[in-house]
C-alpha cells in the first residue's frame, strides 16, 4: 500500500492508496470532501486538487478540462497513484441555502406534545433543517448546508450508480452523520439538549429517503422504476445521538415524485386552490404537479445538474463570488455576485440570466449556437459561457419545459387556462421569471403569473410536525396524485427535441380525448 498525505481544512492526515487507484476513489474511501458532480467519471472537471508525488502524468483530456489551471492543479479522478504522494483538498465555499420560513397554522393538534420537534428537507443538493417547540409556529433555529452526498455525484442517478457498485451503506452513513451534526447545532443554538428533541419529520425525494433509510435504491433507476418503499409512516430513528426520537417520513407519490412534492403541494395549498395551477421544483430532478379541475397530475424530468452549476465550465452552487444576476443597461452587460465581491463562478440563476441577455443581444442564436468565438465573457468579468455550457442549459431547460407541456397535454389544459405557476426549492427562489420566459423554460405568457414560494418542502414538513390535520392532508395528496411516466411518453419525447431551441414557438400543449390523466403510478 502507498501512503497518501491529505491536507484538508488546515490539518494533515495519512491514508492508504493502491497503485493504479485514482485519488478520487482513495479520498472518497477515507471521507475526503472533494467536489465530484459526475461521481468521478472524468466528465465535469470539478474535482480540482493540488497534488504532488508519484502520480500519473496529465493526459490531454484532463488538461482540457482544467484549462488555465492545468499548470497548478490536478483532477482527482484522472490522477492515479503510482507511489507515495500528497494531495491538498481545496476549501469549499459556503453555499447559500434557502431556509426562509413563513409561519402557518394548519389547524389541529401537533403530532408531538412534549419536548421539541424538527422538520428536515433532504434535497439532492442542499439540506434545510428547522427546530420547533409545540408552543410556537416560528422555528427556534434553522440551518442549511450542502448535502454531503454530493461527493458521490450531483444527481440521483449518479448516486444510485455509486450505491450499486459500493453499497448503500456509505451514502446512508454520510447523510445520517450530517443530520446528527445539523441537529446538534440547532439544539446548541436554541439552548436545547439533544435528549429533548423527540420528534422529527424528514422529507425529500424518493431516492434521498431511500438513502436515509438505508434501502437499496437501484430498482428506482431501471424500468419499471420500483421503489422499495413510498414511506408515509413512523420509523425508528437511525440518526446517531438521536436514536430516542420518533421519525415520520411523509408519503412519496412514485419513484421520481417524492415526499418533497407532497410537502410542497401541502404548503402551497395546491389541491384546494381554485382554477388550474402548476407547482414546479426546478432542479436536478425537476418535479412538478398540475392541479387541473379536480385532478392532481405529476411527473419528474431529469434536468441534470446544470441549474445547480454542475457541468458548467465556470459553474458553481450559490457560493460567494458566484454571479447570480445578469442585466442589460444601455447595451452594457452588468452583473451582481453573491457577497458582492469579484466574479469567480456562475450559479444557476446567473446562467439563465446570461443566456437570456445574450439571446437578446443576438450573441447566441435561437438554436443555441454562439455567433462568434468559442466562449462569451459575462460583462467585464473573467467568467465565461462556452458552447458546451449553452448545450447543457438547453438540455436542462428542454427537460423541464417538455415536462410542463406533457402535464398540460395529459390533462387537456391550454396555456391560457392556467391561473398561475409556483416555483419552489432553493433554485426556484432566485430564478428570474422574465429570463426563464426569454429562454423558453416557462411560457412567455406565464411570466406575470409566476411566483416563488421558497422551500415549500421544508415548510410542508414543518406543517406536518405541527398539525395532525396537515399530516392527513399529505396522505390525501399522495393518494390522489397520478404520475405521468415520461420515459415512455411519445408526446414528451417529441416535445423534448422541439424545446431544445431557445425562445418560443406557437406550440399548443394539445388536448387529449380523455379528461383524466392515465394511471401510471405503478
């Protein structure tokens, strides 16, 4: 075995490596926190480290992905161990996580009567947690963090593939220990002992709840997409130092429409709104639910991680230095960054703004082709948009838009008959509807009807914690909702190709002869 000296967060430690093993694999095996949105498959160019010693030579593909950084850094997934070596893991910037909370009285008794309770939303990218007492609707403390499972892949499919090869245990342990640390932090902030935290409601998409529960998730990724559980019950706690707590996992709807959408529909009062409304969580696993007349139809579309900044050459999450807004003033491209400092990266909201601005300036044509050169600098910054970045954005926005079209089509609803669109989740909270309309992510006529409602999944989990009535409503939503399976839907597949272009075509969703969506809930 070879000795790898790891420098991380100002400390040094030694781990063992095997000749021919990648630094990425060696670091993951020992708990190293290195970015790897593609799961170490040599695609994203994000696992940047400083490395020295007996390592393989840099090849042309690694050099291409590193670009100007190739003289100083390595990619952990390319660099293989040939002998003793050292690696420095670069500090990870603090992510801006949406933890805003609007107190809501859902009525009825709380599901807990003594001690304290917590509501947690396990997102694919981030985790939001809130601590409550039975006497108040306001959280006593809240916290938001990166989901530490990101080092195993930015999206659910990549993580499922990792779990198939290495077992679900590592993903389960990662989330359980992170939740334990977050809950202890909340308790410290509120002056509460860990033993006093008695009840938790934990929501998330179906895959995230499988990883939390230690369930084998691979069948979710292959037809007929059969989850081991759709949850919706009370479970013993698996969280270290909180084994005494009771855990409620809200009901999922199907393999790719999870408890997060159930909770989002609950928090937005979707099922009880008059008219026709669309709830959309724009993210790596774009989930949406349409309330049309007395129906609830939902679907999930694999948008990929572009909206989270992964797979984008200068992309990142919502971290300090990330361009989050791009505007045009007297033909001059202006931008703002998170934290107000120099522009270093580009997060999802900035990516959509930039694409919209450069479409209007005709620097990008409707088919997504850059008219001049291989890249565009955003304003006067060194942050660039490449042709590949534009293609990744087209794929992501096309998946979401085709999903919207398909739900409307299945329910026989035209665009003009939709009363509003509700954007939920961290990314949706910062998305500029005008920019989204310009690139065709949402219909132009919906821009004025679009509103962001924040972390609706976390809000819904808190409502369940605080109200037995809300818990009952969550089950009613999950039971009523019908899933439209997109992987075999010809209309979706056709629209996906059509929606690759930017902007709008006059494409009616089309009407079905039947007034009810097909039952594909499986």
